[in-house]
């Protein structure tokens, strides 16, 4: 399925949902709040709409995996310069709170579960030699329904793979 059945979000082609025998997989490019914050409200509404859909699926006994570019670093450990980015979209309190809400609604960040202290990034700005200096952000996530966590074997951030301002991330699940 393409989209979320919500025209104001689906017109941007951000969501692909795939049904597997025992879970739904969402591949998503979450909206960016932009430098001037003009799209933060849109971004938060997108998060809310997806969460409502996922809540309904989980209430019906379904498991869900969400992956993609969340365009939000959840915690201070998830970006190199957290102090200087307090007012930057992608690290605003209200954006970070949305990831908290997902965690409160039965999702787990398996990377942070497996590696609670690991500082590793999945995105680097194309400015200022950020990648070479590893001044990055972890904004590419997997969130999995809690009942899937025992099946998670690993989450790998392939930060050695070049070619984009992001690097591939991999979920290994049984």
C-alpha cells in the first residue's frame, strides 16, 4: 500500500506499507521541519496520523515495524552537537516528544535497546566536512512493536558506506 490514506500526506509519496505474514513494514520518509520551522506542525501531524494507524493495527493484534528517515534525532546521544541544535528542527522538544509517544504506544527502538551508550550516526550534513569529522545525526531508525523485540538479532548502521548524506541501516530479525 502506498500512503496513509490521507491526501495531505499522500501527495508527497512518503509511505510504503508492506504486509508480511506476521507484521506490517512501513518504509517512510518523514517530513522535514526545515530551517525556518515552517513545516514542523505538518511534520507533527504526520507523526500523529501514522501513530493512530499503528495504534489501530496493534490493538487488532498486529505487529508493526517502522523504518526510514525520521528526520528527528531522539536523544542527545543521537547527534554530535546536541547543545547547539536545541532550536533546530530535527531536535526540537516537540519533535523528540513524538518519538517518546511511539515508545509509550508499544514500540521499541531496537538499536538503542541493544546499544544504549553507542554514539553512531546515519546522516551527515553536506556542509563543513561533517562526514569526515563524524559530526552527524542518527535520524534513520527502526521502531518495532514490543512483541517483535525478542526476534531482533541486530541493528547495523553502515556508516562506512558512502554515496549519500545518509548511510544504510539494517535490521536483522528472525
